[in-house]
């Protein structure tokens, strides 16, 4: 669409950028026609990701401009400027909000009359749109010159600001700058003597780095503290500039171990950094002494069909040598006790290929590969093709809950609905597997536990690639059934339902009685299979 002159916004988080990096690296050389902003949400912490990657570093690697907003309000304006930058330079632009910016709320004054952009359409020009080594070389030279000019332009950009004065300076980017301002307003500024004012450097466009503005910031300083999340991008740039211009300025940050090398920042952390850097007396926290929140590890929801699927496989493979290769999705939580059914988890689609590698080393082991329906379409199919073509012996378990549950119920080709809400025929996973060459494919409702266990037992005895599609909708997609209850007179308090399922709806009271929280129970009925004395049933204790 961008080739045809349309504005395009591509959204992902940092691990998605890994997948997109192949076309993006080439696109950086080819360029675009309509404005293209690639919004990549980084996840310091990480809170819900596999890695703590820094998209600013990828921007340096790919030679693309990077915008790094401080707040939701600024993100609204900055992304418009990012589109203008993209269209002016005919290049993709990276836009890097971090988790707290993405999750933040703010009142934003939006444009009453948005500007509509009518695309010109695609104009054939093979000398521009067909990438060849000679074109890449020529464009590489242009990109280097462009970024030198852009660095000068960014030195005048309003998102890059130098304020204050003094012998000590603080440089910050992204939400760390907001934390810095809050810390100085609430705590630090009250302790600063008049002669110890601090010079501040806010970096909103970390690449190409605004060198001229940074040089004006560094002049006259003795020490600089750098506050940023993840990679020491700003810190390295300042060290480089000090070396280039022979400035005797000490740069403190991640590389000097004066700030944390991993994880996200906070106002409290930055307050401590400032107290050390500015030699201020550390004040006691005036906040009330509140008890810490209890630890609540993530678990599969009550009634989640994945719990039934994992339990069925676990029961079927009792006493047998098996390895369970997992994948990315809600079902990664199957690694938690008491299920303990995910032995590996690397990235989307990796469970299928890891299982193949393990089979080559341990052919006497039954290797299971768990993959969700959404991940199957995203990055699982090629792994299945490889397994079939190379005659690998694995059991593929497709956990089909008819949605992309973990990230907010986005549609995928198997849901029968497009992103725009159009209803179409869903892509059939069973037909895809059979077309690839998987001869043994069974579709089972995991909540029918006896049938599910039997299907796994049968599949484990076969050879080659065989698949079971455990198909049952996510509980968020359907109306719950009548909650189950436990007959106190029949219950022997063996806690088998708790020890084997780990369902959050089943709880143990202070007196030792096992109860079902009716506000959580979806009536899936898996616990009725587990109870050895049939104490679990409907409201009439059937």
C-alpha cells in the first residue's frame, strides 16, 4: 500500500520485529512512497515477552529514523510527525513506545478535521522498486548522507531539548524522562542548593542521534547521568561524542553500572540514582507503610480448554517417556504446576521444530509439539511441512480455541472473520494438515476427557507426523454453563482436584473443606472426571 502512496501503520512488539526484520532491512534500502510508520512496542521488564530487546538499537542497525515518545499525549503528536518524516525522506520510520506509555491513559485533544491523504497509486519503475545489489549500493550511500543531514535536523527538533545549567547533566529518553521530571519535582528539586542546578537533555529522536544539540549539552559539564530503558543507546552516543570532540566529561549509566542494566525504570529508582549522582541526603519514604501485594502467578483461566488438553495428554502418557515442546500463547501457562506440561518454549512456531530436533537425538521418546490455532497460521505450518518431508516422528497437538486469546482476541484465518469484521469461510486446519501430508488427524473436544485421553494414547503408538486438534472455544467467547458444586458430605478432602488440575475456581477453605468458587466456575466439568468419589456435580449434586 505504501508503494502506491497510501499511509500505512504497521504495529507489533519487539519480538514481532524479529520476524519482520528480513523485509524491513530490504525496505530500508528500497524506501517507500506513502508514509510508513512501524510502531514497535518495547517491553522493559519484560512484562509479557520473551526478550528485552531495544528497538532503538534496531534502528541504528537498519539505519532507520527512530521516534521515542515520553507519554501518550506526546505519542499522539509524535506519530503524526513520524509520518511527515517518512514522506519527506521516502523511508520507513520506527516508532518506539514502551509498555508504560502503551498502557497509560491521558486526555488528548484530537484534530477536529483530520487530513485525508489520497494515494496516487503505484507507478511502475523497476529502477526503484526492484532490489538488486547495484541499487542497494547506490541507496546505501544515499542513506548514509541522509542520516547525517537528519542528525543535524533532529538537533533542531522540538522533541530534543536542552534546559538548565550547571556542572552536572542528566540525559534521558522515552518514559525515563517523565520519571526524571516527576522525581525532580517531588523530591530532588527540594534538596538542590542554588549552586547545584542541573542541566537536562531530553532525547526524543535517538537515531540519527542529534549530535550538535548533544555537543551543546555536554559543553561545560563535568559529569552526566544517563537514564534510559534497556540498551545504553544515549549513553554510547554521548561517550562517542566526548571522544570525537575530546571532551573531559564522565558519562555514567548502564555501562558504568551506575544504573540497572536490565528491566524497566521507575520514579523510585530514578530518585535513588539522582540522590547518588547529586550527592544528596537520602530521605525516608514518606508514603504510608503498605503491605506488599500477594504474589499471583499467571494461570490458565477456570474452564480454559487448554487445561483439559494438557491433562488428557498427561494422563495418556503416564509412565511413558515423553517430552512436551510448547509455544507462545495462553498455553505456555501449561508449564505451571500441577500440570507441568511445557518442557520448552522459545518463540512462535518453535515447538514444532524443537520436537523434530529432539526426536533425532532421542528416537525412543514420544515428542509432543503443542501449538495454538493462531500460532499455527502465523508460523507453525512451515515446521509441519519440514516434519512431514523429513519423515519425523512427532505428535502435533493443535490447541484450537478459535481465537488469539492471549493478546486480546484478534482474528486469524481460522476464525472466519477479517480484521475489518467481514464474515468469510474460515481456513480449515485439518484440511491444511492433510494437504501437507499428515495422514493421521483427529479432532477431539478436550472437555470430553475419556475421548481425549484415548485419542492421545492411540496417536502415541503411531509413527510419523500425527496430529490431534483439540477444538473447544475460549471461555471468553461463549456463555458459561451452570457452575458446579462440591457435595461436602461426599468429599473426602483428598485435594486431588486441586493437585492435578490447578483450576483457580477450586479452592480450599480455612477448615479444610474444598469448595468451588461459583463466580469463577464455567462449568467445563473436567473436575468431575478427576474426583475419585464423584463428589462434584451440578447444583443438585448429581
